[in-house]
C-alpha cells in the first residue's frame, strides 16, 4: 500500500471516528471521545468553544482531585451537563469549581457531586488537559445547521420522526444510501468518454461504505441500550411523621415502591438494576422486558435517622437480548459495559461481513468501456 493511500485511508478512518463520536454524543446525551465547553468558566484551561478528549467513566471511574470532569449538575445553569475541576472530596461527594470561578460550586446551591452523576472526565496526560481549539464552535455550527435541516425535512414530509437525535440518525443513514447509489449509477456512464482503464486506487472503498453502515447500526444499537438506562435519582424526606407519599419516610424507617422498566423497542432487553448510593435496595436485580412491554421490580429506600432532604440513586443497565442470558450475565459481572461492547461487535461485524460478501473487495469505480459495472455484476450475481 502506497504512502498516499495509507494517509488517505487514515484520514477516512479519522473522519468516521469524528462523525460517529459526535453523533453518539448527541444521541447518548453525554460526550463520547470528544467533548467541548460553551462558557468561560474553565478558562484559561478551556476557553469557550474549545474541545477536549472525553473518557467515559464507564471505562475509567477513578476520579481524583485535579481531574476535570463532566457531571450532571442539579442546580448549576438550571441543571444539565457541566465541565468543572474536582478540587476536593468529602464523605458526601466531590467539591468542584470552574478554573475561572473564585468560589466552588458547593459554595452556592450545588450539592457535592456523587459518582453516579459523573459521565466522563477529560484526558489529562501528565496532568494537563488535551485541548482541541474551536472544536465546540465547529460542532455547535454543525448542530445548528443539522437542526435546521431536520426541521425543514420534518415540515416538508409531515413527520416528527426526523426530529431529535433518532431523526438525525435516520437522515445520516438515508444520505449514506443515496450517496452510495448515486456513486454506482454515476460510475456506469461517466467513464464512456474517458480512458478505458483507471488506477485501482481510484473510487470509493467498499470497506469504507460498509464500515459506515456498520457504524450507524452500532450507534443505533448502543443508543437503544444506553439512552433509556442510566442513573435514576430519587429525592426522599426523612420526616418526623408518617405520610402517604412513598418518598416521605419516617426517620430511620424504609419505604418500598415499584420501579417500572419500559421497553419501547421491538427487540426484548435484559435490564440490570443496582443501587447507585447507600440506603437503596432493589429486587430482583435483573428483569426481562419483551418488545414494547414493561416489567416491574421493587425498590426499597431507607431514611437516615436525621431529618432532612436526601438524594438516592438507582443505576440501570440494559442490553438487547441478542445473546443468551447466562452469557450476558457473565459479561456483566466482568464489567457493566462489556455486554454492550460484545453486542455491538456482533451486530457491526455481522453487517460488515455480509456487506463485503455481497459487494466484494473492489473499489466502486468506472470500468473499461466493455467491462461490467459493479452494479451489473451484483445484479448478475443474484440473477
């Protein structure tokens, strides 16, 4: 393989990783591989619009003082994702502060940050954040343009299915199919007035095309497993009196309530439930939810002896039932994200192998005048 071809292929792979990471981040609701800041609270480390390499805490949950983390705030900016630095740790959680802020977040109304709230942390080799200048500015521009296109298409076609993150994936998949078909059709006639042969390195790599489709499938499957799951928060009141409300609990006592796992998809899922904080119990720990069905578990919340308002967390993981339950269970016990990785690899690998077996390994390009086109060869193969 020539140096030029190697550089080109490397650029294609980086482009796929970049696009997939941005789409995945929008679908999942938190940064995947790449994140960015919109305000100046982290200056001069991260200026408005700067990006950074984001490491999901599902892969590295070792949080230390000095780490820059992305967490789901409860009060800051009305709640939502916030990127600040850990400047201390207490029994109640982490103390955070923006590098440009004179006071910690906890000096205000934001309570200490607990582990279930942290979704990612910035990659800091040698203690310094790896900064990607203006990444966020470019991403926000792309998101604005994409949102405008989605709105116009949804209005034109009269459907809301093209809105939001799921709609964005539909549009990207549709564009991929259209571009692929256009390239094949253009290759059939565009070379009639050209040279009878072309360099074998010209054209679009079928590996790139099939890999793109596989990537879209993997992102969709990951979203189906991750988006409905995650950390659920419950606020309880440890009170001096009895109440009919299940989240208002007499001091030192417990209350039980139903936790309903809903599956809006057609493929059944296994849902794993585990406490995200102390004083929470759940049984059973695993439920099977059929397609477009629900299943219930019982969650028990314990109130501390002291009166006051407390937050409790329950963590949900869900996996498409594409593997036997014992296999998923064994992978889950190694790491909760391992079943997702295996299922994604199974789906993406199967689609890639199927696509390559149908399309072949030759690049999509114009053949000699008398030679059959890729489209004709595919038709002959099945005709």
